[in-house]
């Protein structure tokens, strides 16, 4: 498990600790153990312990621990226990004996999964996604520092590093205009002119790959996965990079290269996916991380997430970004209950200001930025402005 020690802050470590050492009560167990998120975080802690130049990180781990100092023997024991425990969600689906990738093996799934998504995956991704197509970014700083020597993942970041060094972001000055499209994302990707790079923001579930995908749910993420081979990418993240559990970093994202969308089983488009989630402020407890107690802190922390969302797209554009269409939308405003106005304001703040070393608004790192939703986008139209 890659540890970007150079880029982590104390707040990142405290976030990891909040899941790894969450109470064993009914409320937290559902959030952190139902899909083995705690197991992944414990593995990350153990990876930090064994990494080089880890003194600062270990000090932060002690400072973030509920007691005065962390007990590594307890951490290791708890990790091994979870490693030998079948995922509760797997048990729920009577898949105890199916092993890893059980999600692709069970028969009792929604019809659209069996008849459409699985055939797509079998056609093009039967062997899964390559390691260099799967990226995990813990925060904005990790992405910004890809260009620094010894500050990048040599497995996943070579392509992004080369592109950023060849054409620095301060040289990328494209139109970056905003457009608003009220339609399903599975259709909109086919409206982008051919020959353009497409980067899609996936309104993800941060504690389970694909949300309730195998059960036939119809949120934006599940719709993306029903109409692409992207579900296999999320499972590859789970089983090859997250130690068999699943989580998205509180202040970061996962990024997937070359996901193939399908239209009526015939036409195809290649896109990248930014896999990200907002806080669940609805009170239902579906999110992995407990939201801050006040709106100001929620906004400030979500802004950090949005920096990582946009930076991940900048770092992974093809060439200079002059042929890149970035497809965003009202993430977190559905079941998770975030304010549409806040989400629109945060996108406006990030896109119309410098980022990643740009000399002007970072939106000029892209050709077009489309906001896509099946709902009304009037608030986004009002807030987002094509200023210079």
C-alpha cells in the first residue's frame, strides 16, 4: 500500500484514525466494518509504520489516538482479525464461499447488472484494469507534488508526472467555458465531440464500491456503472490497492483511466472517472466519515475535497488539456443532503481561482467544463460565471 508521506497532513492522519479506531458500537460498525473500510485504514496505519522517514507521521498518529499513545500490538491483532473475517455485506448476499471479487460471481443481482453491465465488463475488462490506470490521491498536495522528485507513486503517476513536466499548468490557457446540460450522464458522454478527452465526476459512495449497484439502485454512480465497465475498476481498487476493503480518502479521490461507456451496446466512448464523495449530512449515516458539527467546517473541508477533484483532472489531462471536456455536477446534493448552492459556490471558487501553479483561473486548463444533471441546474447557472 503506497504511503504518500511527503503529502499527508495531521488532518489526514486524524481522518484515518477516526475510521481505524472507531468505536465498536452499532452505529460505527455499520459505517466502518460493513464493507471492511476499517480493515483498509488499519492496513494503511501499518504501512505508515513500516515506511521510511515516518517520524512525523508516527507523532501525528500518537496525537490523534484516543489515548495518549497508540498500541501497535492491538492494531496488528485487530487487523489480522478483520483480515480473517468475511465482509458482512458479502455474508448478506450469501457469498461466504466465493472469495475475492465475489460481487462478480453472485447470481442474485439486479437484472441490469446481469444482462448489461457484466457482459460489458466481460467483453473488455475480463482481466481488470492495469495498475497504472488506478490512482488514489489522499489530498490536493499529493497531486500538486507529483512533479517533485521522489514525491510520486512510480506505479500510477508516471504519465501524469510526464505531462505536467512537459507542459506546466501555468502554460495551459484554454477556453474553459461552462455549459449546463440537463440529461443523464450516460447519454451526455456521447454528446461530447469525438476525439476529445472526457473526464467524468462520479458521485461515489465512499465506503462501498458502486454503492448499491448490485441491488439495482439508480443514483448517478450506479447509472454510470450500468452503462460502462467502470464497476470492475472499483473492484480492482478494492482488491488490489485497498487490501480487500473499500474507502475513499476524506480529503481526496480515486481516479480511474480509460473507462469504456456503451450506448445501446454498440457505440462506445472512453472516459476517465474521478471517484469522489461529499459528506453525508442527511442524518442517515450512509457516509463513511462523520460530518463536522458546523456548516462552516463542512464547507471548509468540502473545499479541500474539491481542490483534489479538480487537481486530479488537471494532472491527468491528455497533452495540454486543450481537447479535454470535464463533466461535473451537483455532487452530494441528493441522498447526502448537501446544499446545491454551497456545492455550486465551491466549484465556482475552485474553478475561477489559481490551482496547481496556474497563473489564472484553473478552468483554463480545460477546453470545456460541463455541469450535468437530470435535475434543474439553475442554481449552478446563477453561481458559475465565465469570467476571465
